C-alpha cells in the first residue's frame, strides 16, 4: 500500500480539463511541495512539475496546486500525448524518506 | 542537461548481493544542491524509492530496505552506487537512478532520471 493515494485511472476527451489528485498527511504533503512524474509505456519517468513550477519542456496547460494534505495536477486542454501513468512523490519528514503514490493511468479518449 | 546512466549485472542469484552504479555526466555530483537517489519499479507495479546519498556521503534509506541497503558515492569518478544484500525474487525490478534537487525548505524532487536497468533475481 502506497503512502500517498492517487486515483487508479482517470480519462478525458481531447480539449477537456482533467485533475489528478494525490493525498497524504501532515508529515509529507502538508509540509512539502509535491513532484509529479509521467511514465509512458513503462519507459523512464519524466518530471512534469514540482509544486507549481513546470519542468523543462512541459507545456503550460499543466498546472499544480496544493490544499492541506492533498496535491493536484491539472491539465487544461487535454492532448493525446498527455496519456501515460502519472506518479506523485514527496519528502516525508517522519520517515526521512521519499514516498510515492500508486500512480494514475490517464487515458485520452 | 545532466545525463545519468545505470550499469550493473542484469541477473543476480537469490541470497546474493545486487550492485549497481550510476554515472553522472557533469560536476553536479559535487554540488550542495543535490542528493542522488535510487528508485525501482517491479513489473506491473508503481515506483518505489530506495534511498539517496549526498555529496558528503550522508544517506537516507527506505525504512523497508535499510537493513539490506548501502549507497555510496565516488565524486572523483562522478558516480554513485547501490548495494542490496540478500536479494529475493521480490527485488526483481527496473532500477532507476535520479538526481534529487534539494530546496532550502528540505523539500526535494527528482529533476533528472536515468533510463533504468532491469535486474532479475533468479537462480
């Protein structure tokens, strides 16, 4: 069981706005910014964003936010190339360890 | 843009030691701004953080792996390494190394990833 909770799957149509969530606790998300990573066809993960800052090469239709112990990744204007598995991760103060969510499979219909 | 490359045996026998090395392409391995992490992914499953090391040798390990785990760094060779002892089939996974970018708040994130290397534990 993962320390962070993500939806197993999310789907949307091209152009739609979708939001992926990542829930934790006060020892991790409540205290630190969250990283988001995309994995396509089980290849190497690619960094999407950290906190509300986009990684290099990521289009600005992606945005990040946090409220309390839940972080969110929003894609405004979904594109076919956005499909993939999305993982959230954050430093956990009590564990002195990074923790990951179980991942969300994003499908573009 | 930093490049990371994992290397090591693709097949390890049960009860033996898994050893991997990650080569870093630039001098950021000596920078105070980064940790250096290992992450793995068993087939069909999600990402699992293994541990990390700082340029001065300070480490943090996953609580579930720390009894069997050792991570070291050789800044002169621009590389860091993973040793996992007493492996079982459950340690079969793709192993990634990643640069762990550190912020003054204590938060950090993985800003660069290696391509990963598959390690199978089998006799």
